[in-house]
C-alpha cells in the first residue's frame, strides 16, 4: 500500500487539515465562535425569527434561504428558498448576490442585485436582519512545554497548544466544549480537566446525552421524585445533583433534544435543578464540560442546536485533532498506551512505526489502542516494539478501502471501518464524476454542500483551492 492511495499528497493534505484542525477559539457572548483559522467573518441573524443563528463566511460562498440545504437556514416565510449568496470579495469586502428572491434584499434601504458590502454591513430580507460581523480571534496561547495532560499525550505543536488551553481551563471554572472525531480523547480530556481543577476531590459525573431516550435523559440530568412516572419506584438524584461541587461531563451534547436544551440552559443559568415530578428547585454547583463529535456551530446555523445554550457552554472551545493530522505523535502515543498496559518496549520506531504512520486511523487513538492491545495479546513474551505482531489495518493485502466485514474486530470498530471505507470509496467516485466540483457533487449525492465538504475534509479529499 502506498500512502498516496490513502491520502492525497503533501500540499493538498496540508490544505485539507489546516481548515479542520482548529486549535482553540474563545467564545464571545454575542455570537458563536467559529474556527478562527478558517473564517474571519460570519453572517449572523441579529433580528427576526432565527435571531442568534449564524454561519461562518470562509472561502466558499455562503447560501442563505429557507431551503434546508442552505448554509444559513432561515424560517422567515418572507425569505425565498435560495434567497442570497455571500462571497468573500476583494479588500475585505463581501459580495452579496440576490438570487432572484421574491421579496428582495435591502442594503441601506435600497434593493440590491449584486453589491460589495464591507464587514459590519447590515442586510434586510423579509422580517430578518443579517449582519456580517468579524469572528473572535483565535487565542494566542503559547504551546505547553508539557507533552502530556492527564492521560493525553502528544508532542506535536497542535497537541501542545491544546494542552496549554486545557491547563488554563482547568485552573478556571468556565464551561468548556470539546470537539473532535470519535476516539480523539474528549472524555479523557474532560476527566483530566476535572483532575487538574480545584474540584478534583468532588465527583466527576459523565452523562451520555445520545445514549438514552428523551424521557430518560431528563430524569438522568435532573433526577426524579418517587412516582414521577411509571416505574419510578424510588426517588433518584440526577447527574447535576450527583456532580455537586464537581464536574458534570455532558457527552454527545449535539444529540440532546431541543426541548431538553432549554431545560438544561435554565438549570445552568439559575444554578438550580427541579427533579422530574417535583416542585422544589435544588441548588447545584457544577462545572460543565461538554463534548460533541459534530461541529456545534454548524448545528446552530442549521437550527438544530439552541444558540443561547451554545454560547453558554462554549465559553472555551477546544478542538481535539484527529490522529492522522498529527502522525508525529504516533510514537509517543503508542509508547504511552503500551506502558499503560504494563509493557515498556522502549523506543517505537523502525518499520513498525512506518506501518502505523501509513494508516489513516479513522477511529483515532482508540483504534490505535485496540491495534496495540491485539498485538500484545498475539505476542506473548515480546520485549521490544519490533517483537510485537502488529496487524495494522489496511497494510497487507486487505487495503482499508476494501469494503470487507471483519468479525475478528470488536463490533463497533468493524462497523466504523466499514463505514469509513464506504465513505471514502463513495466520495472518490463522486468527486471523480463531478470533476472535483463540490456543488455539483453535493447535488448528485443529494447532500448538503457543507456536510459534503466536512466529509471530504475528513478523508483528506478536499479539491485544491477549496479550503472553505
Ligand atoms: N492524546 C491521547 N493520548 C493518549 N491516549 C489517548 C489520547 N486520545 C485518546 N486516547 C485514548 O483513546 C481512547 C479513547 O478516548 P476517549 O474515550 O476520550 O475518546 P472520545 O473522544 O470520547 O471518543 P468518542 O467520541 O467515540 O466517545 C482512550 O482509551 C484514551 O485513553
Ligand atoms: Mg467519548
């Protein structure tokens, strides 16, 4: 297997990751923070039915309208399905193009067809007012000197930047949002923040918002009184109450149903919770750390996540980069994982490391850990890394492009790999058929263009010049 079969060559790859591997951006109370390296401005609904909704204006044009495939989706009935397009223009200006909307687009009181508008410009369409406003700048923080934070290890610049922010975060009491693909260490980071904080002696309580049905999430979060619902034989304390004095980790926050998003926001603002079926509010003191595999700012723009809850929870946003974007960390990470299993094999290098480096690791560090665990199990008596019988996915005859079902792997990992291989193979074919044109490809695939871009980036398949 050659690397280029699995990954586009150097310059394209660099373009692909520099836009996905954000480090940190400070949230701003007035509007959601975006990936500050990717986008300097965003379009924000400052008045109208979708107030608070926002979308980043990066390289690619931003489509605004009521159609669900738009980048900024509005519900205003006086807005057309595809109402206007915003492009980054010369000299920091933005070109606004009205797409033949029914009720028009007004700038400074006059209807526009196509016009260059500066940052800060205000547009009116239907009952909606939009403003182009600068995004908060990325925090300039010096990378940590440390190569670990709790159980997380890494020596790449991007990880040391992450550690620096996590160190600062642990010392404060602000809410933190951890974003990253599966297996990038979100839960480990949350535990490490707790462990390094002043709350370390109090409980750390994790709640997976995606794993439970809506009715149960509510009582898991807030607790319930005896008899609150069928089956509530006993009163039960919720995660908030159990985490009192400590840290509440809200995993898969993007899965939280909208109705519960407002209840959660109320609890955070009032610092009290009312158990399901109960009358009394109970005071709680918790620090919240939330995690999401999805980009929550995009969920806010699409209207599936409440902007006010987003601002509240993303005071500090930290993106944990995928392993494939920091291959220089493979050696130190593999060594730490093996040491944690009681096996100190010394330096991780040579052909074994090269094989690790040739893989994409769609399951990130968790997948690496599973691979190493298997190697340890298959190699009794191994003393050095070279003694380990490594079975790196995709490096023999079974390329990981191959859509094969592998029952020798744990179910979740086998499914993840198959899905990854399917996505990659589908996207390659799709882009080949569309001559690399993302908009055309999105139409053919009948998916949202933004979502397609995210998928392409994940697989390092973003066409040259498209860094939006
Ligand atoms: N930077 C890292 N250094 C060392 N180990 C790591 C690192 N990142 C992740 N791990 C290990 O990978 C495993 C998965 O991490 P974790 O459960 O935190 O992932 P996650 O981001 O919460 O994934 P998911 O979204 O699937 O829940 C853990 O065993 C953890 O120890
Ligand atoms: Mg997790």
